[in-house]
C-alpha cells in the first residue's frame, strides 16, 4: 500500500505556461495532483479547468488560498504580482512555487524569506533549468580545469514578442510592471553563472536603447568581469529569433550548450558540444531525455517530504540584487549612448 502523501496544487491564473510547468508534469508523478485553479474571471477559470481536467474552480485567488485542501500554490502571474501573491500564499500557510523572478526588488526577497521562515513553509523559485545534472557537470568541468582555465562565458536568450499577440495591458510592455526582456529573461543567465562560477564579479555593466514599447528594453546587453579576467556576457532580446545558448571558452576547448530550454516542453536530450581547439576535434556529451518541470516537481516533493534541503532564498536574493544593479546601470547610461552592434554570428557581445 502506498502511504506517500499526495500534495494538492492550486494554480493562480490561467497561464499558458502552467500546462507545461505543472499540469502535464504532475500526471507523471504520484506525489502531486493539480487540485484547483483561480483567476480574476471565473468563467475563464471554468473553461481552463475543463480544458485541462482540473477538478476544482475557485471564484478568486483569495478563496483558493483559503481552501484547506490546497497544499502548494503555483504562481505564474505577471512579474509585478509575484511579491504580493507569494506573501499572501505564505500567510495562508501554503507552500509556494513561484515563477521567476521571485520579486522585482532584492529587499522584497528578504521579506518573503523571513515570512516563510516564520510560517514554516517552503518557497521555491521556479527556475526549472537548475534541476538537471548538466549544470553540475559544467561546474565540475570548470573547477577541475578539464580543458584548462575558463576564459569567458557568453549567453544568449531571445524570442520574438509581437504586440499583436498580447493585450495592451500585458506586463511585458510596462517597465514599472517588470516588463522588457532583461527582467523576463536574465534569471536563467544569472542562475547559470551563479551555479558555475558564482555571482561575485568585480564589475557589472548593462546597456539597452530601451526602444521597445513604452520604453521597455527589447534588447539588452550585460556583462560581468571577474577577478583573474573571466568574463560573463549576456544578450537578451524580445526582437531576435528564438535562441537559448551558452558558450564557454576554455584554454583548450570551446563548449556550447544549445537549445537549453528544450526540456521545458517534454522529454528532450541536452547535448553539450566540445570543440578541442588544440586537436581540432569535436565530441559531444549527450544526456538522456528529461523534462525540467518533472525534475523540478520531484525536487519539490523531496523538499516537502523532508528528505532534501530546499534551495535557499539567499540565492534568489543574490540574483535579484544583481539584476537590479545591472538594470539600473543600463537605465542611467542609455541616454545619448549609441546602440551596440550585434555580433554577426548572433552571440553575445561586449558591453561598452
């Protein structure tokens, strides 16, 4: 007889990401069930629940949080709502899985962490890419100097946002709501850098023309410079073709992780290509097909079951603080600055 606790998840909002991040992955696991959904429009919630076979519809976010049947609240709301509803879920005694970024300002993360500690609940920032062994393998590669010393990391995350596909009040079009590409995308870059070399650079820089809708950043360049000369560069965009790639340059090899978001959408392989610059040969590290979101929920189940330590929110704080600093640098310097030229090969560029 299986006596394992099954955790009931409530979803705030009828998001397009929830089928990938919660609804479908939950069906592969015994530890969770998608119990209910709520939005600001109960008719929309009912249609969403019917489409995705969610058994319970709540008339409001607050009523979902008040339900004694809900164990975990998943929050995929707009960026500017993350802090508010994470805190309300904590106050309701619920565990929280919150989409990135956990908050728009670093001090808000400290407050969330303190309230979660007081209430005795877990909060996990939903950065699904961290729940896969390839990141640890890259970290080990750097520390062991498998291909010599690390010289540079470049990251590009881009996908096209067309205003015609979104309502005019979508948060992506409003800087004050956490709109623009950098805040929407940089968490993945910063988490990777934090994992493999840490977020303690000597200098930080950022640049954007802020030429998107309502002066949002539609393309953003960022750079970190570390003691010893290691550089980490980022190019994010809402106006370039889909791309999610890390490039690492070592003394004796160039390493590329292409399409690293693919395991968000099902069981897909991650392939790391290694070009040995001295020998002129190339080989690959191939990982068995996995789904990031299934991995993330397995991790959360172990945390809730007390068999694994949660990822500390101090890591989220460090990322959000770094995000805030880079974004503020870019905002202060963009006036009168010419746009940076994009590399012809589509890789990230130096920030001037």
